[in-house]
C-alpha cells in the first residue's frame, strides 16, 4: 500500500522509501524516515502534490504526487480523526 492509498486524516507508518538514492535523500531532508508515522491531510486537485503531517513533530510537508506514490506505508485503519 502506498501513501496515496490511504484516506484523508488517516495515520500510517512509513515502511519503505523510494529505491532511488536521490529520492530517498530528498525524503530524509524532509524528515521522512522508515518507521515515522504520518497523517495524510489532503491531496491537491488535478494531480497536484499531497500534504502530510509528521505525527511526532506536527510539521506539515508537501510531497509531489508521483513521489508519494513510491512511499510504502503500513496502515491498520484504526487511526482516523
């Protein structure tokens, strides 16, 4: 399951980052690491970027939709506002 597969306001744990070293480095620069819990806030219309929130720090991060589709997450469906 990827970040794009969860619904708004649901929390998921990052289980895998993109295989590309440059993309992984970019994710780390944004504060996204394996095991980090993030909340999917919303996706911009017309295939725009997605907004996520780091549950540990409260930081909100915009990620390109294509890159968000490469972030694998674990989600149990029980953490929704």
